């Protein structure tokens, strides 16, 4: 028996039955504990995140900072023989008001490379001294709204685009 695309239905069912599903028994992720930020100078980077963004020093390790429940650690890849490359994907920090936070950081000389409104959240992307992206973020609508068709406009890395979702 063949389906409308011409494939043999029985063979396709048989292939599906061979797939094994392994339940996660030992791997039960509870939360993100830390992220590592690549840097050329850990002291300078740590000072920027502490003094400019206002993140507190981790009480268990003065070489790390905290952002909510997540620890930020700083790593110089060149000490391990790896070429330094900034993280352009970055990570998001939830703030009460993206516009106000952006204005405050711009007054401190922080460079922003883009901002956006996805239809469910506001974002602004800045760069740390090593060129790593740090995203200021605030969700204002439930996730379901993101799946509803609408026109959204956003500007990231200085390029304005319109897209239909």
C-alpha cells in the first residue's frame, strides 16, 4: 500500500517502530547554574559586569558574579591555547524596563548594537568590553501571542526589517 507521495506505508511504519525512546532518568535538569563569558582580561570584564551592570559578586567565589540564580564565570581562552572569539549570541538579563535600562547604560558609555520588539518582549543588545553580546530583556505578553499571525517590526544590529509571522 502506498500513501499519496508514493511511499510504501508499511515500510514507513516499520521504520518508526525501530526508533528507541530513552527516558531521561539521571538527567533531570533543574536550572542553569552558570554561564562562562569569554574574555581577554577577566579582571576588566568582571569589573564591567559588576560596576556598569550592577551585578553582585558571588558570595562563595569572589572571581564570579551572580545574575539572579545564575553565576557568571569569566574565562580567557588564550590561556588554554584557544583563540579568543566574543560570544555574539550573548545571554539575556531580565530588567523591569528595557528602555530605561538602555538609557542608563548609554549614559555610562555602553555601546548598543540593536533593539527589538518581537511581539512578546522588548530587547536591547549591548556589547561588553570584549564584544560579547548582553541582551536586556523584558517579556510583556504571554508566549501564545508569539504564535498568532501578525506583522512585527524590529531592529537588530542597526538593520530595520519587517516580517510576517
